[in-house]
């Protein structure tokens, strides 16, 4: 099933989007040659011929060392086709046209039955209203006796969603497994989860950590209802330049664009005595990226790197979107971010970057600013 879905994505011209996911899958399943071949093809079509050949060399090494066997003739022929730049490896024009017409990214909202997720749905509805993407709302049920009620509830909500939205409810034995499966099977760009997870834990709850670890898509956890996007406030982003901060910025820019709200980037103020410069250059780089990709301008705001100062700086915001800490596996979402979740007046969305590449982050960021002691 997994290889079939990726095969379809490759046929529809989504090679750039699946490279990160395939790299993770190959690392998890090193002996599955079909996944290796799909990664080689995705890399080749992305203009990365040398890396595609490197995948073959690694596959051969693993198979010879582990079992004393060579790769299958199919994988060997693919390697030869890459070497000679065989035109049969190229995407067929008809497939490229179909990809442009038929395939759209999706936004997935996952709720637990019995919990109020109206704020998460409102955020998703706004994001999907002016964006070329599908909206999928899924409600997970623990007891099959609640399935009929959950199904009726999501059908009722569907009337408030953009045209073409899809809804479903089913009995789930594990949130992480089902979130990742849905994200992989539906070309999901962003997963939005509700507040059933305790973000004040250090480390994070096992189920949420599993979602972060394995989701091919960016994941946002929405804390605080309701989400009022009709106010005169801003979309505020504490930005430190890490990979998860870039994912948070991309979501924030998307929201600011469709909701017509100002975007504020919060960075650390300088410290002349301590010899630390301010983050204005980083905020400028981020602003230029946002303008290039999304066409939204942003306001830079320098804040003293302390919990109270950051919480006060977002008081007038409508929503705060922040990336998880770089060392989230051991530290949870991070000390400063926990202060936002706990004490900030507006709702907060905590974002983890997925395996599929986003459109804003540079390939390499040499300068990273971080909040307070998390540096």
C-alpha cells in the first residue's frame, strides 16, 4: 500500500515532495529495494543524479554485507538507466499535466471524539478557504459504540467547511499510527491536532512524540480556544531560525495571507554588555523569504530573551505560531514555548517540521538565534 501510494505520487510529478519521506522510509526499512528504487527515481528527477547513484551503492553494500547477495535485476537496471540518463526515467508530459490539474495538497485536522476542537476547525477552515488545497476532518473514536454519533457530528460540521472538504470518523487504536497513515495516503501538507496532548511535559507524551518523529507533513498542535481570526490583532511568530521555526513561519505567513492580518516576527534583542547582537538580520532574511514565496510583508520586533517579556509581547496578537525547540525529544517543546502555552492570552500553535520540504526555509542556515537558555 505504501509503495503504491508513492508510485502514484512519482507518476504525478511529486518527486520533490517525496524525497524526504523516502529517505526516512529507506532508513527504517533498509532491505526494501522498491523503496530504494523509488528514492533513486525521485532524486534523479530532482536533478540529483549523484545522490541517486549513492542510494544504489548503499543498497548494494547493505545487501552484500548482510546476506551476501546482489541487488535485484530491477534495481541494477535502474542504476544503469541513471548512469546513461535514460529518457524513460523522465516524467511523461501527460503525467505532469495531470499532476497540475488533479493533485492538490491537503490539510488534515484530527480530533479525538468528546473533545472540543472548534478552534482547530476554525483555523483549518480559514487556511483552506483561500488556498488551493483540500481540507480533511477526521474524528478518532476509542469505543465503537460512539462511532455513529461521531460520524453524525463530523457530517454536521462539514456544512461549515469549504466546498470539497472531506470528513470521516473511525475507531482508532493509536493516534500516532493513524495520523501518519492519513498524512501519507492523502498528500497532506499540514496536520492540525487539538489540545488533548499535555505540552507542559518534559519529554513530550509518547503519542505526540511518535507523530513528530514519523509524520511526513508539518504538524501543528493548537492550544487555546476559541481562535478568533476576525479581530484586529496580528499573527505573531517567535522566530529563531531553526528548522521548526521555519515551518512555523510558513504556516503563519499562509494564515496572514488568507486572513488579511499583519505578520509580526519576534526576535531576541541585543545585549551590548554580554556581547550578543540582536536578531534583526535573521528577521530580515525571514521577511525576504516570506515576501518571495507568499507575498506578505512582516514587522520585526526585538524582545528581551525572557519568558515574561515574550508573553507580554504577544498580548495584542490574535494567534501565536511557534516552532518546537530543536532538542524537543529531551526538552519537550522548550521552556520559553511552554511559557507561551501556559501564560499567553491568545491561542498558540506549536509546530513541528515534517519530512516533506516546505517553501520558505533555506537549504542551510548558518546563524541560529534561540530563546533564552535553549541556545
